[in-house]
């Protein structure tokens, strides 16, 4: 049981409250129903799958092993219910979902776990073969195996030799082939099946091998048979030089003279202000559960905020995560047209969450979280320090006012803004995504997607912009180096439960009116000729829940309200969606194959009714998907969404036109959005926040920071 139910239960009779506490204690030996799988559980799941006669084919490779989350009503009863029976928690099934490849088929298995300790046991309870289009995400092991094929492939060795490159300096990368209407576009000689493209680069004197592509060469690999089935060497361009491409300290040149700020450190003289109990984080007026999924990475669940005026904990978010990251490049050439990546669905996000660097990725006051995933053989793999949690002191203001209008008085009231951040960094190939969940005492949740890392570039004969006479599909950022135009679309799945399960989606549209006077309200004909007012539209169906934010007639406010809950003066309680920064939407043609696969990127906002199986915006099997299973297809059913359990899908979109400052490594660029209380509280929820205090610590003091303890996810 989550502790935030206790303030509500404090009003219950002592006998009932005691029984609830006893029930919670009895359940503590079992994992929280939304806890990610432990190493012992993954080991048990592996043994159960390999022992099952339902999939006799070998080899069997594990492509996804994750929590098969319980039904939502059961989780809500666990977290917020008032049942006093310990058997309720112990009876809730603990299950895993496994997607595996064997016999050139994708198998879905559900496995029930009967214990969590080192002797955990598991049993396969269902099995199905995926008969539709698409394939599961690549495993790390098969990518490494495919990359090892290139040096031993004679035609590729000839291509490398003709370019005057040492094979020892060559690095290859496996890239999804996408879907372009049929298997023929997979490459010369390719057969229909689970294929991928492979592009190669030259490292040599730089760690930034992405800056030195072997342009014009494409390999096609059959991942099931692990053999090269297609090859093309179409054109020869100079390999860009290594000079000026390395980003490592000591390799990029001496430190900037006089441009670096003085070092600083976060000082918390009374210690950290948050607690982590298992996977439950408690801070200020927030409580939520932090999980991990190999496809999505960080998963935030059961987010509740404390209402100080009522003494109650109130629900905001049931479950949220990054559902997909779509990155299409804008060069239609043979070596580039297929680079339209679905990072979460084709290669997973979790395996690319490498250990965070203390004091750099996260401040000195951070606590680091570990996680577990399964490798291709189904064995657990521990990812250390793959998320961090910290309090942010940015010098911002939560609220303030200075009043000088009173006689002989100057009143100034200021409250500092302190927030709690859960951060994960995903290094998906050349790009790094810094993904922040920021919780504010005002009740706001801020979502940030920050891009940095290395550009994906194309070798070219151009050495100066004067030589470019046609569309180069990118920016010349260095000699013989074009950085290709591209987009980034990070789509969030947010199951909102605003003060309860049944919510509605409201669009407040600003409408201009002429002033004709209204005698009924005492407003006669004044010189004022116009004003604006709000036209409120409640979405009835999914078609009404699709919103493009970049249109001139777009709504001003988008709200998620609970029509069954009202404030004291009659307003529906709710949260509003506030875009922060870029709100780009896709401008690709609707009939273009990548756009068909990610058609949801045409609009930033989609609202659908809750369905446990609808989690991944590009569909469960994203590799070589066709767009027939995913967010746009589900929304096409046009189901009702008024006063229902609804899900917000929001896409943070950025059109990226590269510039020379983005090379060789890109300064961080951030976009995002907020969910902010709107008539959720009776008044400013942090009105009674304490003013800032000092503790006698100098900002320049030399302090020993406490060592952050690892927390196991």
C-alpha cells in the first residue's frame, strides 16, 4: 500500500486504520504491483520459457522481458483502496510479458511469477505467435554479431581498400530498414524477412566516427540467418578528415580562456528533502512510483499531490512514459532514405541508458537508481546509475509580489521555487536524449526533452557553400561534411487520473467579439470596440481529441477535467496542458511510407480512452511496421472520450536545421510541456510556503557532499 493513502485514512476509526496498516505490513514482502522485474524474477522467467514445450524451436532469443502490469482497477485498489484483507495484495498476480524469436517467428508469452526471492519460480500461462506485420526490437547481441560480418565480406573489403582506408579503423552500425511498401526496397538480393541496413564509418584518430562516414556503401543483413543478403557501392566521396571532430577532453583543444564560470555546488545543510522507499518517491507534497521498462526506460506511476487545505492526497497521473521517439532524416538518397528511426520500438530506449556521471549528468545532491533488463539469452543485466533523482535549486521564483501602494510601507513577499527531478539519459546511437520529469510544489509536472550528442552527417565533395548548386538536404558544417536536415518527435503516453478515473478533455478557444453592449449586465455602449472571450468545447470522441498546436485557429487552453468533482465555487477540477518551446509537427506527405508508420506526428495532441494494450504509439512490433497498428489506427475507431478514463498522448517535436555550432558535438537544445493545476485547488496551493532562510553557509564554501546510495530498480 502506498503511504499517501494514510492521510485520507487518518479519519477512519482506529480499528480499521490498524487493520490497514497491518495489511500493508503483511504485503511488504511482496513487490509493489508496478515494480519492475528483479534479477531473480528475470532468471525465473527465463527458466520457465526455456522449459516450456510451447516453443520447441531453438535458438530462442529474448527481445523483450518486462512487467505484464496488473489490471488497473486492481492496482488502484492496492494503492488507494480501503480493503483490510492482506490476502488481497498476496492474491494479485505477478506476471511478465516475454517477446521472443524462435523458428523465424515472434512469440508472445505470459509468465506468472510465484515468488520474488532468490528461489523465485515462474510458469508460462499463455503463448501466442504474432501473425501480423512487423518485428520486435533489435537485441544488442545481434547488432554486434551483424557488425562483425562486414570486415569478412569480400565486396566490402574491396570498397574499403579502394578508398584507402584501413579495415582496423572501420566501425559499422546496424540501422532499421523501415518499410517502403514491400521487400524489394530492402536492397539488392534481399529476401522478405527480418532485415536491417548497415552503414560503416572510419574512426582512426577520433572517437567521433559518425563524422567520417564511408558514403555510398550500404549492406543489408538478414538478422534471423545472420548473413549479408544485399550490398551496394553506389558512389565514392572523400572520407571527411578526423581533424576537428573529436569531442573528448584533451582532444578538442585547451580549455576556453576566461569563459568558464566559477565552480559551484548544491548545499543542503539539513540533508535531502526526499525519500525513496523501494520504488516509491516522497517529496514535499508529491508521492509517486518510479519504475523501469526496457523499451520505454523510466516509468512514473501513481502520482498524487497533497492538498494542504483539505489534508487529502489527490490523484493526478496513473502511469506515464515515453512511448516512442521518431527521427526521420530528409535525404532521399539510396544510403539515407530509410533513416526514419523509431528509437523505442526498433532498438529500445532502456539498453542505451548508460551510467550517469555524478556531478555532471546530475548534481552532487542526487541519488542514483539502478535497473534490470534481460539480454538476448534471457539473463538479467544490471544497469547501474541509469536514473537519478535530485532537488533542483535554480534560483527561480515560485511566487512573489512587492507592494508600494500602502502609505509608509514597502511589502515584499518572495518564495523560492524548488522542484524534484527524475532524470534518465538515453544515448541512442549518435544522439543523447536527456529526459526529465520535474515535480513542482505548485502541483505542476514539467516534462523536458533535451537533445545533445553528435550529428548524423553525409560525406560530400563540397568544401565550400559556393559549390552547392542544388538542394543538398542539409548544412555544410565542415569540409566534405553535410549535416542532414531531420526531425525529432518524442511521444509521451500519459494516463491521467485527475482526482479520479473519469475525466473529460476540454478545449478553450479564444474568440474575438464586437462590443455591442449588454444592458443585462450593466454594460452599455462604451468606446471599446472589441474584446475576446472563451468558447468552451468538450471533446466527445477521439476525433475531437486530436489537436494540432501549430494552426492559427488552435485552442488557447487544453484541459483535462473531472466533471464529477467541483471546487467550492463550482469550477470543474482539472489540469491544463502547456507546451514549452518547440511544437513542431511532421510536414512529410501523408502517403510517404515513414509518415504512414508514424502518422500520429501530424498532430501534437491525441486523446484516447484507456486500453491496457495500447501503450506504444508506433505499435507493439515497430520494426518494419506499416502503420496499421498504432496510435492513429486506434484513434480511428473514434471511441467516446467524454467522462471516461482517458489517456493523453503528447508529442514534443523539433525540426532540426543543423548549424556549424552543432558540430562536432551539439550544445543542448530543449523542448517540452507542462501539466499545471487549473481549478484543481481552491487557491494557490503554495500560498503558505515558508520564505527562504539561510543557514550560515557561504555559497563558496568547501563542503563534502554525502555519497549517494544506490537504489535498486
